[in-house]
C-alpha cells in the first residue's frame, strides 16, 4: 500500500470520531455557559428584532459605595505662607513659626497644624548648631479633612553661638474630669546669675490673662468660641525677677473642639456639663453635694424635651432600665440659654439611693432646627480608708509628703492629685533629714511630722 493510500484511509477512519468529539464538546459548552451571558445574548437578539426607538437606550447604573474615608477624594490643603519671627537666633533661643493655609473645597474648619513635630500654629521652635554639619531642616505639616496632609520646609534662619541661653519651658496638663481646664507650669533652665523669680504673668491665648507668685496657673477654655474643628492658641508667660529682669516663654496649644466636631460630623448640638467640685464629695452626714453647669455653643437656646435617668449599682453588672423624667423637675428648667447656660445643684441625702454607684442623666432636645444631646453622671465617691480597710504606704518619702499635705491643706484625707499639685508648687523642697522622717528606707510609719 502506497503512502498516499494509507493517509486517505486513515482520514476516512478518523473523521467520524472527530465529528463525534466536536458534538460532545459543543454540548458541554452549552450546558456550562453562564446563564447571565445567555440571557444578555437573548435580550440582544430581541432588541435587534424590534424596530429602533427614538429614545436613547437606557443604561444600567450600578450604585457605587461611598468612599470609606473622605481622604480618598479630598484635595490636599494649600500652604500659602510659612514665616519665622527672627532671621537669626542664638542656639536654643525661641523662634516663632506661623503658617497660613487654606482648602480649595471650603473645609478650612478642619485644618490643623504640626510645626517641627509639635501640634499647634503658631508654634515656637528651638534649633541648635551641629558639629556634623548644618541642622536638619524643620518641617511644617497642614492636615485637612480625612487626614490629607501637605508639608513644606520652614524658611532657613541663622543660628548663632551665644553661650548659655536661659530657657523658659512651659508645660500643661489637662485636668481629670474637666476636659476644658488646664494646669500650666513653667521652669527656668539656665537662669542668669542672681536671677530670682518673683512674679509670673500669664496670657492664655484666648484673651484672658492672670498673674501668680508661683510658677503655676490654672485656666479654663470652656467658654472659648469654637470657630472650627480646632482652636490654635499660643500660651505665653513672663517670669519677672526681683531685679525686674524679664524672661519669656511660649508654647503652642491645640484644642479639639468637641462641640464643633459633633456638629460637623453628626449635625447635633452638644450639651456639655461642668461638675463642681470635679469629684463628688460627701459631707459629715453622708450627703452627696454636686453642682452641674449645663451649657452649649449654639447661638440658639436649647429646649429640652426629655431626660432619661439610669441607675448603676455597686454590685450589679447592668444598669437599671432608663426612667423618663420631666426636665423642669430634675433641672429646674426645660431651657438651656446660650452663653453661661444653667446651674443645677444636687443634694442627695444618705440612704435615698442605697447601693447606687452612679446616676446618669441623658438629655435630649433641640436648638432651632438641630437636635441637641448630652449626658452627665453623679458618681458616689469610694469609702474613705480606715485602719482596717486601706492600702498601706511603705515609702518613707511619700509618707512625709502625705503628712505635709495634711498639715498644709488642713485635711485628714488628701488625694494624690493634691500632693502632686503641692509638689509642683515647691511645697516639698525642704530637704529630707532625720527630723522630717524621710531619710530611712523602712516600712515603719513616720512618727514625726514633716
């Protein structure tokens, strides 16, 4: 058999098998073809068979999800200007940096700043010369809504060696249970020879000022007008010596305006509460005394619609169901005016609320066309320590401070915060000796007063 004849017979025998294989493959493809694709093809055939319409074909629009964060489509802030107070300073001397910036979509209320690693605008910076070369350039960063950020360098300024430069270092601490009130302190490092501080003049950045004879001051920003999400303040202090020599220190303070944040993000007017005293106190009869100031930052009065009272018990893990109360009966008024607001005094005799740990009042109302919400709690103080129930203090030095605080404040019980406050005022600068009882490291009680 020739080669040509063999190939012809092979093709004749293989043809039926190939045809059967193609048929089976087509069946499998039809069965596994996606239903959606077959539906679209059928719809396309139906549309093709119909006469053309004068109206444009409708397009299927799939709703898109909102971006998870505004920063996905938020434009970055624009830095207009960065300026320095002085073109040359001594090494370690303050140089004030100011930043001007804006947004292109009208969200300037969200702008906040970091200058040379510290929050605030304007902000004082200190720079030093380096033996390894020029100091690293300082940076400013401006943050917008959704944490978008734009950065720029601080303009260069000359750093001179002037010897030992006095440094006036400001510090601040937010008071516990009083979010808008701060304690400020000042320390003079490397003071001039013979410099003895006599007076401290403070400016808190909101137009308020005070003078103290101690290196501490306390100030509240509760009534600060909230024009944006952040308030940028410059706190200043002048330390005046006996010879009338003056040293100045400054510090940036950036405050997050909670009321403005709630209004911008939720469209709700925040009702705030200020407690006096900051921690509840019981009198000798076991009666709880607490004054609450309710206020807000809206330009319209808040009209209260309801007050819900919730009790939390000392030995229960869950609170009682909320109980509706009439605002005027609980607070003495159903309206909170703008500005100072209203003050409510609570006097709860011993035994009226047995086993209660806290009373929480939730307020709801409106300020014009916006809802208003707020809450505050009256918390019973813990039982005072007794000889049978207390945690012993084993440090002789701390025991001496406790005794000194008791004598200075005229109180049998003093808190750790009161001791800290006395310490930073210099009340414990008397050296520890055998006479003060804080020289020995022993667990025995100190018998002698400070």
